[in-house]
C-alpha cells in the first residue's frame, strides 16, 4: 500500500443522505441519478460513508448500516480512520477488484457494537484495532502466517471486496483473528497507523529486504509507507538509510525520523547520486514505496550485486524488468501484500513508546469533512500532508 498520487481527479461533492437502501441501489445502478425513496427510511438504518463511484469519482453518502452476516462477524463503530495511498490508486482505477458503490478504507480503530455467535475473543464494548488484512486463521495460508492470501474469503477485502472503514460502522469478518484489543489509555491515533502502514513498511520493505546491521538501505518514496519503512528499518541498525523523493518537506521529515542522507528525485538524477555516495557499488537493500515505473527503475539502477529490491508500491501500470543487466547480479526481488503477522509485536512497541507513529499524522478531520480530507491527502505536496486522521465526532453519528 502506497504513497499519495501526485495529481487528484475531479471528485464529486457530498450527496443528499435521505434515502433508503433500495433507492441507494437504484442510484448506484443508474450512475448517480438519484430517485426519491418509496418510503421513508428509519434514521437508525443509515450511516454516512465515503463511497467509490468509479474512476475519479467519490462521494460522502448515506449507506445502510452493516449487519452480522456470519457467526464469526463483528460490527465495529469506527472512532478513527485514515486514508491510504492505495485508496488514491483505487480512485485512479488502478485496482479493478474495487467496484462502484464500495465504501473505501481498510484502517481504523473503534468500539465493538455487535458480535456473531461464534466470536469468542471479543465482546460488545471492546475497544479494538482493525487490521487491514482479514484472516480466517484456519486455512493453509493462514497457518503459514500468509494472511494476505487467506483461502476462506479473507486477505485484503476491506474497502476492496467488501465495504470498508471510512464510515460510521463496519462489518469485520473473522473478528477473532482480524481485530486486536486496545489497552486502556493507549493513544488511539497512534494505533491507527498499525492497521496498515507500519506492518506494511516493516514486512514488505524491511523484512522482505532482509535489512541487517551495517547495511546501506535506500527507500524510494518518502510518503507514509516509505517513512514507516524508515522507522522500522532502524530496528536492525543499518549503517546508512538514504531517502529519495521529490517532495522537499518529506525529505526534511525523513531526516527527523532517522534518515542519514536524503536525495531529491526532481532532476531525475537520484540514481547517479546514490551511486556516487556508494562508490559506484549501489545499496544492499532498496525499498520501492511509490508504485510507478520510474521509481521501480531507480531501484534497479541502484541495487548492489547480491542486494535486495523489496517492492511495496501498488503498481497500476507494467514496469520493465532489466534482466539484461540484472541476470548475473545475484539480486533478490520481492513483492507482496502485507500479512500483518507482525502487528502484535508492533503494537507492543508502540504502546511502550519505543516507536511513535503518531508523528506521521499531519491533518485531522471529522467524517463529515472526509471530502476535504481526500483533497488534502491527494494534494500532499502543497498541503504538506502525510497521514490524515478522520474521526467520528459525536455530531457526525
């Protein structure tokens, strides 16, 4: 999951909320031509939610509140959520599995409102962290810790194949394995960063890249995911961490977060600068945290012989793999979705204060202003935005 795109599409404005579920389906089927409801809905049956309407189109709508569909489900009242770079990729049309009408979002914290009859680890009223990955806990892949490829309908489904967290309520399948209890007194905003970006940067970047003490590491992309990789790479004491980005503000933030060197990619000469810094050897580990052909090409140009390229970015277009140059270089290339297997460890680290992801938060909104939150996040360079927090304040419930 990736950093914000550089441009923003022409988004829709907020739509009227007073219509029932059947009218909503008609509205969606006809591309947004709202019809009056056949009969007035009960106020408690609807909620506000940020809805994907097709490439370049989104709106804050009234949607039916989720209901328990399986004995392993839980309904969570969202208290805080955020926007991911992957949500921007969805809005660009880069993720075809997301269909119009889907509520976006796969990160957040909240309070359990209802549980299915088979949920045993949680009860109504429990304060929980929502994982971006849903896990049945029983299939072959889940038993291997590869929760992203759960064989029983899990994996990355929130805000993708089922409705997500940028709403007042969300349904969480396999709740026992897909939620984490939040200790009393824990910083809720900091824990939102544990839904996705911290485990993604750590697992897909640092662990897949096999960062070790003394390594020279380059991270291409200083957005939230790249910064999460920067924070967690320091667990392994690399000798150098080089951050590459075209945003001056993000490079300044990178320095505060522990980068030893920063390089601007504005002039297209970042790869040459890295090679000069490393005596023309390249870096031991390079982490791709953008998801565009140019950033992936930079990774190929700066990886050292025997090094690792760890791809995190969500790629909406093909990239060229230069095997004509890399075939003999003994490199390792890894790709993959986050599994969130490290979330329990990261949770302990954040609660102890050893890791402080709250520093990634730059803007705060309520759900009623989620359209503005998207505009801010999509215009990250001009707005100096990293992560935004969206809360369900009492006046939005």
